[in-house]
């Protein structure tokens, strides 16, 4: 619709900030970016955008966000890495308020297409018990046994999206994100995920002279990690496409956490002694994305290699770390007290 908005919720976060940037680069002239954080805490702030600070758990905020909108990218949620979602189950489930109110507002305000960012955490835990996991197909979300808290909220909202199309005709699209990483993401504070946490720890070690890293679990748990550029391209393809059922959006390059540490070790050019924390939260033992369906639909899948993405991510975290802690760097003082490496 001429003059209508593309709305991105969670726009102050990692994926949302990159998505807004790509919408602008691709010619969108009216973009509304919405997040509950104060503007100074947004990962990216873009000129020429309707930047809105609002709590989308409130229905009135969702109505205002969807006013005049043609398309909505619903990325807003209370989430983080495994250490966060395993200790904040209620907070993660309360994100259902955001998704419910955004769906209602979108339907009642005539939004043409609604994208929902779901997660690989919806998948049945029994299918992820072995590090040598068989890549997960979209059908493997049922029978339902998702990640407690966060995964249940994601799976429930997937069903809402389906029924909002069936009952109200709202065109909904769903992507199941698999471990997105890259520059301009969270890299400290407890919500960061494994690639960022490991990169940060190597930066700390390099600047401080300490040569050790903590790894959650035994390091044999496996994951695939998708670089942010692939995530943004896939998100836009899925919103514009004609597939209404959820689609995997993730890399199929499976690695163990130990292999992830190996890669960052090579990039950083230093070797660290590894200390394992067997009782730390690790989530499932193995998770990988089966990309058969997305290849069938779009003739495309995420393809940026992990080494390539980690090199860019490590450099950005190194520079961000030095900038944040300039004047405080030295032996045994490379980071604030209480900072730890986490492998999620």
C-alpha cells in the first residue's frame, strides 16, 4: 500500500536493528521501529525512521504500532542465551502478551502480511538428545515437547499465527530461527549467545594475558549457527513468499561447542586452557537445521560459512570491547568483575 509502514518490533535488538537497516537499503521509505528499551540502549538507531519506544505487552501500544502498517515483522520478545531462558521461564512465556496483542492489532488494522520470528527451541527434545543429531525437519516440532518456557511460548504463537489466517484471513508467515550471530549483537551481560560469549572471552584473554576459558557442559553439545546477513535475507524471502507453515531458517553447518572454540582460537591467534562446567545450563545435546523445505520453496538456504561469520564477529567484538573498557585494560583487569565466558 502506498505510503504505508513496514513495522519492525524488537527493532532495538540485534536482528531487528539489522532488519531495519536492510529495509532502508532496499528502498522502504516508511519504516516504524518499535522497542521497549530507551533509545540510547538500542543496538542500532537509523535516521529517517519512525523510532518508537513502547511496551508492546500493552494492547494500546500494539494498536499504535500497527496503525497505517502494510507489513509487520514481529521480533519483539524477552529472551537471551540458554543461561537466560533456563532461569527466566515465566518472563519468556510472558512474551505471549506481545505476540497476542500484535496479532490482534494487525488483524484489526488491516495489515497485509505478518511475520513471526519463532525459534528452533520449539522442537521436540527427544529428537535432540544426541550430539550426532539428525537435522530437524519442520514436522519434528510434533508431538510437542519444546524447550520449557521459551519454546512453549514460541510454539503457541506459531499456532496463533495459523489460526489468525484460518479465522480472520491475516496472511501470517513464520520462521524458526536457529542461533543467529554476528556484529552489533549482545556480547556481555548474561543474554549473549555462544558465538558472542566465546569471542568476548578470547578478547578478554588476549588483552589481559590470562589464558583460560570456561565452557558450559562438556563442549560436545552440537549446534548450527546462522550469520545475521543470511537471517535477514531469509526473513524477507519468507515474508514475501507464499508458504504459511513454519519454515526452518538456519545454517546446516553442524559443529560442537568445542569446535566453535577451536575456530575462535584460530581467529584470535591464542590458545586457552579450557575449564568445563558440567552442571551449567546447556539445553539440548544436539540441534541442526534440515533445510530441505526452504531449498524447495526458494532455491536458497543460509550459506555464509561459520569461519567467515566468526571472523567478522570477533573483529567487531574486539573493537567494541576496547572502546567500552578503554583505560581499564591491563593484566587481570580486562573486564568488569563477574564477567564470565559462556558456551550456550
